[in-house]
């Protein structure tokens, strides 16, 4: 059959069949678009709902699960300075061989706000007298201070002294104040790679001990959580040392905030509580697609995160098996920085505050070294908050603020009170942070009831505080007097310069009952 144009067609190419093929071809494009639109709608709907994600148990030393940089961050934990005298609270110490055993204690499961919280574990470090693995102990390079000490005459505490090799750790794991009925920890035979790479010449003796598993109470229904902890000693071998405790277990999984997916690592770095549902549990989020920056240094489980305009809060189960992501659907208010009636042009704040419900909110961009920007206005969910760390610009002065320091451990624990929630965010009107309250000076040392006799040395520690806000001034800078610049590289490899300004340290004058000045001088912050 010939067409009107003279070109031949196959026998099946009837007008009806060609029309059907054309309709099929053109309808496939809208069908694919509809499928994509449906998938996008499903993701958007999921972003508006609470979602639960599963997490898997990992070791922070697993090179396949945790990269080198993150492993270094997660390796930090609790620490304890060692002492030369036993503690009176311990009922029984084991029979020790060392002439200079090291005693100490560490408090775990401590709340940042409740000074009465936490579980105190006692320990003592001893020597076995056994030769170290690989034969006799090799001579180690002596530090300047060791050589200087040996050069002094004996009556000044000089002379050489044989170093101690602390290779036995008695740790009160069952928390009964009896160190004779616990498993004795020996040096780990095959410690994780990289742990001893931070060896310092001034503290050459390091020992990684076998891990100890501790039980932490959750509640009557859930029972207890167990956590494996690795002790690591850094000692000068001459009666001084620091014992670090690292939580070796973490949780890893993939979670979603809105339409974005993240690799989540939940760990107990910095604070060890035994539980993964505490507000200050570390949570590092890394975008799966690499299109956004990873979590900031202050990234914690309780930190509210904003993605594509939506605010999300996160929570975890005590054992860290699950993470729940919840979109915030409540109302917002505003926090503003005011001048308090003072004449100043530049005001702003950056930092971290926590709500009464335990949600951590970032004001601006509180970088580790110094905030890059401080805004005078911040949008926050309605609620009551307490400040954790604030850096405030008030004209030509910068203030670094932190919660008021609690009394020493030997003071009356019953008198300690957690701070309140003075920042009230409401929908109706903004909360003005203007520091109009009259500051006060509070002495943490000496205590009011402490008695001294002539010739005693008195240590003074004072705080410049805002009692109404529960804050103390930890730093005060004159922003008109730049002294130097520090440089560091950020996560993207860019060089960042941080200016350092002159510190405005207060002067303290001490007078006797007649008003005569008997002492005085500058008292730096910190």
C-alpha cells in the first residue's frame, strides 16, 4: 500500500494503532511526574509527623563505623585527678604494694544543674611489681622539671626517685565503698589503636586498663542500663596522675529531619551517665548527601534543630536503641537584647539556653572559639528557659556569662539549689535581656563559717553575679583594645582569625575591721 506521500508503512501502522501509540507516549510523561509528585507529598507528610528511627550498638574504636576525627571527639569523657592520701569514706582498701599509691574518685551520672546528683566511684592505683610486657622497662627521657628536681638538695625535696609503674586499678564498680571485693583491672593486652598517640614528654607514663562494665539505674519498670567504660591513666610516675574514663559504646543509625537524611551517632562524650536519653548526650549528625554542614561542636541530643524552616526536637530511649524526631507545632515568642537605659549602639547575644522541658536552643551561631554573629533578636518556642552559656555585646564591652558556680563539695549539700528558669518567652510580648539588675560579688572561698589563725594562708575566690538571672560573669572584655589574633582552620579548611581583646579584671581590696587596707590586687576571671 502506498501513502499519499509515496513512503511505505508497515501493515500494522493503521491510523488507529498510531494514535494509540502516540497517546501512550505522551501519557507516560504525566504519569512519571505524578509519581514524583506523590513521592514528594509522602515525604512532606512524613516531615510533619513524629518519626522513630532504629539505632545499632557500635564501638567508638570501630574504624568502619566511626572516622578518625569523630573518634577523637567521642574519646573524651570523665576524668579524676589522683591524690596521695586515701579517702575517709572508703570502708576498706586492698593491701597495696606501691610506696606511693594513687587514690581518687570520679562522679558519673552527674546532672549539669543538680549539684546533689551523681554517683561517686572510688579507686586506687597500685603496682604489681611485675615486669612490663616485652621485658624490662626501658629508660624514658626525663622532663625539664624532673631534671631540675633531681638537681636540688635533699632538704629541698630534690634527689632522684624511682618511678612508679601503676599497673593495677582497684575500682569500686559495685559501689559499696569496699575496694577489696571488686575485680582488679590490669593493663589491656591489645588497646585500641591511636589511643596512646597523644603521649606527652612531661607525662610519659600511660596505661590503658581493661574495661569495666557499670550498671546504671533507670527505673523500676526498665531496670538498669549497662555501659562499658575504659580507664586510662596518665602519670609522671612520681605520685601524680590523671585517670580518664571513656565510654566505649555508642549508637549509630540513619534518621530524617524533614526531607533530609542524616547519619546519627549517639555517644557519651564529655559526660558519662550510663543512659542515652539524657539531654547532654552527644549527638553528631552528618548529612547523607553531603549538601549541608555536619553538627556543630555543641550538638547534643536535646538541641532543637531547624531544617528547611521547620524546628525539630529529638529524644532517645534510655538504651539508645531508638531516636524519635518530633516537629514543633507550638507558638513562638521573641528574646531581645536591650541597653538597660544605657547609651550604646551595638547590642547582641549568642549562646545556648535550655527550656524547662529540657530542650536546648541555640541563640545565633555560638562557635567554639567565638560567635561569628550576635543578633539582638531571637525567635524561640514559647516557654521558660535558663541560660547555659551566653556571650553578649553591650556597646564597647563584651560579657561571657555562665551559670553561677555552686559551693565546694565540702559545703552543705542541702543548701545547694538548682537555678530556676528566669527567661520567660511568651507570644504576647518579647522578653528583654538588658542586665538592668544590680550585680553582686559573691565569695565562694573562704566560707563564712571558716575560722583561721594568724599565719594561715587564705585563698579568695569571688564571682561577679546577676543573682536574678542565676548568672556569673566568667569573662569581661574591652572591645576597643585589641591585643592579638588567633588563627584556626574550620571544618571546610578555611582559615578563621579570632581577635583577642583586653580583659577587664576587677581589683579586690581587703580591709580590716577599722577600715585599714591590709591586702589587695587584681583578681582575674575564671
